[in-house]
C-alpha cells in the first residue's frame, strides 16, 4: 500500500483550493496543515502539497518530462465520475478528450481526465 505522495506546487493557495474540494469528494479528509503545506488522508495513504521555494519556480512542471506523468484515483461509481465531471465543468476546468469522454481510455474504461493548477494530469476512474 502506498504511504504518501508529496507534490511541490507553484502556488500553494491555488493548489489547496483545487485539491481540497476534489480530494474531499473522493473521501479524503484534511490531515496536516502548516504554513507552507497541507495534506489529505484516506485510510493510511495521504497526499501532501508543499509550496515550492522561489528559486525552483523557474522551470514549470510538465508531465512529459522525467518524473510524474499523472495521478489516477478510484471513483465509487460511474455516477460519481459524471458528478465530478459536472462540477469540474462548473468550475471552468477543462475536461481532456471531450470527443471521447467518458470512454477516452477505451470502451470498458469509464473515466474523466483533467489537470490541476500546475498542469498535473488527473484521472478519476469508475469501477
């Protein structure tokens, strides 16, 4: 089982706002908070978001560079994927692959794809 993932972000407030509602929709609960970071936990796994130091903000994140490509989360149902898709659209968050949504991963793969404020790709997958 994964213990935790720590992501450095370019603007902590924007990331906390974005990730907070999303993770809580997925069942995570606020876990830790300090001046330069915040985390959410589900069972024994937690996600941490930390403000990157100014000196490291000159090269922005890109998922096609070496490192993290994307994060994928379980949804409880197809209905939850649909509800999250609606909420994302209401928030003005672009849904990837709209011409194939919600089957962009294949005919038996029901998911929504989008990205966070730092352009980290996120996938929510129905069982």
